[in-house]
C-alpha cells in the first residue's frame, strides 16, 4: 500500500510544536483545527485535499473551540449551519465571560 504524501503547510501555523515531528494521521483533528484557525486559503485547500471533505467536516463539527471567524469560515466551507458545530453549542451554554 502506498503511503499518502504529507500535505504542505506553512510552518507558522504550527509555531508551538516541532513541525517535523507532526503525525498528520494520528493528530488529524489537531492539524485540521489549526489549519482552519491559522492557515491561509492554500493551507485549507491542502488540508481538504489530504484529509478529504468528510474527515475535515467531522473534525470541525466536533471541535471544542473555534474562534467566531473560523466557525463561520468552517460553516461556509463544509456547508453546515453554525448551530450544528459542537463549539457553537458549548459557547451558548457557557454564557458571556465576566467583564474583568
């Protein structure tokens, strides 16, 4: 069986981990969330190409946290309403942060 070629991402997306040691298959959720949060259009395209839209959608829908901007982007990319995202539901149940 031929192994898939690793996707090409900008190192700035993974600034806090050893870039060369990223296991793209074992840490798929982490990679997908991080690419959507900090990547550009090319990074997102490479992510979708590598993982496939079904896997990307699964990871994004089940993410515990996505910024508002990323949430709306993910909603548009995978064509699902924001209410179907886990992070949206969690954010609604937490209420607002205290104004300190």
